[in-house]
């Protein structure tokens, strides 16, 4: 009897991965390619071609798509991919289902990564958690009472756009004072640009700032501490509202390690009630380079 397999598609703005999995979570194959110019059509054609080579001699049960942008779950569309042209209202589910003749499920990457870390990574044994995509921007996925929480409009988890500094720095969303304007990769770069106007020796990117701090630079350590304090304010708000017991942080925090986590935890302890801080676990994501493929696999297994 042929075993049913699952296809995972990790759809990003710069690269795309197509992976083949067993139904119980063992990855068998993966193929990556740089996102093609020309919008969604040539990229879906490439995904379909790869998927059909995987399906030769294999029974494909379903496909999961982790999409790097807001998703219309009702119509199976990718609303847009930030910083990419030609992806507006891309009918991902319809096109893939017609080409591959199997069910296709889609989820935004923050929710998909949350599922992956919850089931296979740093979120195991917690049913009340948030995963924060702490990179260029800041988003979050939420597991509440053991279920993925999407909200009334499927827009839950936009933690990066809570206002933490009234009338503060402009954010890419068009508002001012958002957490993302201060603690994301873009927010860090904005602060570095301002600092370089006075001292051109400051680094240009969040990654470079972390590297300078790791080399012992006190100014870099202090700036990361400021970032951690802004981040703590946003997380504290989340904990007060939802009483979660675990927060998982991605990319920048994983690279920075204790340079972020130590001041973050200290600040959280000062901001939260003792009853909320006690038992709160704030940890780095565990899946590393496997996160994208695992996220797509987890989307395929969503029941609702």
C-alpha cells in the first residue's frame, strides 16, 4: 500500500522552497529557488513543476503553503507580498488545486511558523503562547487554549503595530509610534541611520549591530538594551491581555542571544505583575533553517 505524502511550499519574497514529507513529519526532499520576477504566475508554474516531479510514484495527500504576506483565507488568496511586484490577490489555492488535484491550505508565515514551533520546536508543552517574527518587521502568531487564533478578520497577531510611543517615530504601516518602528530590523536601522548622522562609524544593519555588540562594544550593547526594553513593553501588553505562558522570539533575538534576552527578561519582570511573570518562559526559536519547510508542512495538517 502506497503511503500518502504531504507537499509543503514556503513562499517568501526572495526565495521559495518546495518540500516533500511523510504524513508523520519526516522530510524526504526539498528544492529551493530564488523568487522569479514577473509576479505570482511564473513562480506558481515553477512550484507546480517541482511538485509534479515529487508526485511521480508518490501519493500526495495535500499541500500546505506558508505565505510571506497577508492572506485571504476565505478565498485562498495571497493578498500581497511585501516589497514584491505582481503578487496582489494571487489565487494560490485555486491554481495549485487545479494543477495538482489535491486539497491546498494556505496560512500567513507568522501563523505557520507558530504552528511549527508549537508542534516541533520551542513551543512544545505549552497551549498558551506567542511566536514573534522578530526580523525586518514584527508579527506574531498565537496559540490560545491549544488552538491557532486568527481573530474575527484573520488579522490577529499584529503585535508590531501596537502603539508604544504616542506620536512617535513613523512606521511603515502609516501610523506613528508602533513597536515595529523601534524594535524590528527596520526600526533598528532607522535608529542607526540617525546615529550615523552624528557618528558615521555606527553600523548600518541590525545584524552588524549584533556583531559589534558581540565583539564587546558598549554602545552597541546599550542600543540593543534599548531595543529589548521596547520589545518588553509590547510583550508585556500581550501577556496582560492574554495571560500566555510562553513567548518565542525569532531571527534577531536568536542571533543576539543574551544581549537581547537578559535585558528583555529584566524589563518584563519590572513591567508585569509577579503572578504573570512567574512561569512565563521567553525563549529563542529552535527550528532554525528548518522553520520555513516545517511551517508549510504544519499548514497542510491544519484541521480548521
